[in-house]
C-alpha cells in the first residue's frame, strides 16, 4: 500500500524491474511515458478525453490503419530524412531519391519479364499510360534482371488487397528487367488518394483541421545487381496536392514528365493502339553499404516480430 504523487508514480512506472529486460526498450518507453504524463498534467486532460483517445487507438488498430496515421503525422517521412542524414557521410552520392513505402504495399505480385500490362482487368479506367525506362547503377551502367515492383490505386483511389471490391493483386505487378535493365508497363494515370471517410484516421484529421489527400502517384520497389533496394514513388504533374501531400511524401526529382502521343506502333505488345501518355523514367540505384540493404522487402517484413 502506498500513496504516490504523480512524479513518484512516474518513477515507479519507469523504475520497476524484476529482470534486465531490454535497455533500449526501457529507455525509449520511459521517455514516451514521461512525456505523456507531462502532457496529461500540463493540459489537464480529462478522463473522458483520455479514454476517448484510448478507444480511438483500439479502433485504429482494428481498422488496420496504424500505417496511415504514421504517414499523416509525418513519421514515415521523418524516418526517411533521418536515414538520409545518417547516410550522408558514408554514401554522399545519390541515386533516385527514396520516397515512403506507405501502408499499402503487398509482396508477391505476379512477375513478368521486361514488360507487363499493369492495368489488366482495368481497361478504360483512365488515360492510357505507358511508362518505361531502365534500372541503372550510379555509374550509369544498366542493372540486368533487376526487379521492379510497381503498384498504384484504382480509378476510385483505392488499393487492391485493402479494398474488398478489387481482385487480388489488381494494379500490382513485378517486372524483371531485361539484360539492358529495361522495364516497361502499360496502365492508366491513377487519381490521387484520400483517407477513407468515416475512419478513425479521418476523425482525427477533421479535429486537426487537416485534409487527407495525396497527389496522384505510382509506387515502386526496385532492386537487383547487389545495389541498395529503392522504395520510391513518382508523381504525376499538375496535381493540386503535389506540394500539399497529407503524407509529406513528394520530392523533387520524382515528378515525371508526361508526353502525349497520338499514335505509335511501338507498344503494340501492350495493346496500345490509340492516343496515350508516355513517361520515361530511369531508376538509379545506389551501391549497397551492407548486405541487408540489397533485399527488397516491405517495412513490415523487415520489422522484428
Ligand atoms: C497512400 O496511397 C500512400 O501512398 C501513403 C504513403 C499513405 C496513404 C496512402
Ligand atoms: Fe499510395
């Protein structure tokens, strides 16, 4: 039995120990708990407010939306900025900029050699896009048989796997480049993304007075040749949210140039007959500093547990 002041309670929470535990986990947890104690005290957070927040956290997890709020509160971009700062000394030479993975990647998409119709089953859903280019090293040499994993949202801004109305791996493919590092695919110009209305994430965004829009983008996970695997996104120019992305994920150098083509026989193998939009984009991979950097894996696959 004991009576505690708030600071005595905090010391007990952070100091109780029956075994060594993990030093790093202890230290970081102690800091977070301390900051929260202080926030609750300083702002006189009421029990109702506190339990509303806890209820919200549970709903967030139930909705599998933790990865959406981390993006919206800037954590995903923060980790990228910190990774690049840490990189600065060891690998000052830069390839294609990285961009956040986001919460909507799914591993194991169907594999195609050199080219693919990413829009299979989505014909007529938007402006026809042909995107092509090469995977290169920093030395400008192609990376033969590189892997280009590509995914984007459907015409309603939703991603397969997370949207029950789409077939598995809709708008998700993996392309193996040819011996010269070439890839190409046909799809359609996707719209932007908006956080689902009526979700725990949109509730918080409403209370913060923020919008939940992302500009139109296409995701990539590129790897091969013993280079550092690259997670990135390209943006489609002209979008109103290009410099106002709720996930703070857009970057210079990742806005592609669109070329309108009236007719061409060059992409007959992709079923392109009428007018289409052409995009050329080369992915430049940096040298890997460590072996684990070569592995193309989603952030959740890489995470422990
Ligand atoms: C997306 O489509 C996305 O790319 C990110 C980073 C966050 C939410 C939705
Ligand atoms: Fe996305």
